[in-house]
C-alpha cells in the first residue's frame, strides 16, 4: 500500500484500471526503494511504504498525475504536505480524476461502501 494516497478502486471506471496500469508500467520489473514511516503495516497486515524509483517519489507522481487522491494516513505523515501539493497541481491542471470531462464522481472509500451494500 502506498502511504498518503488513495487510488480509485480498480472497479471504478475508468480511473481504477488506469491508475493500476500506470503504476505497473512505472514499477514492474524495476528496482524500487521502499521507505517506511511510523506505522509499517495497516490493520489488514499490508505493508505501508513510500515508493522511490530513480529518485522519484511514486506516491507523489500518482497524485500529481491525477491517478490518486492525497489522503493523510496518521501517523504516517512524513510527506503529507508534498502529496497535498501534488494533488492540488493535478486538480488545477485538470489531470486524471480531476479532468472535468471525466471526473471521478466518488472517492474510493465512498465507492467501496456503496458497492458493499449491493
């Protein structure tokens, strides 16, 4: 799990699959550096990390390209401001989920809650 961002659910069209595809294109087969913060695992025992590739913070890239929402994850807040700034840049530029012609209409959490009811 990438700390500080919330990507669209993979079932959220079109952005879920787009985010997954972009992350795979960037990282698949690449040597990445995992940087941990205060809390190393979530309540589901999944590893929490910032991912670095060639000096680039992938968590930030995903937010900056509009492929994920910046979402603080207390107590892991080392890059919270940086991720929020990346999201604001994407929003102002209309990138990805912020594209006015194809906006993401629900947060990933809202989407999951609504789809659990069905």
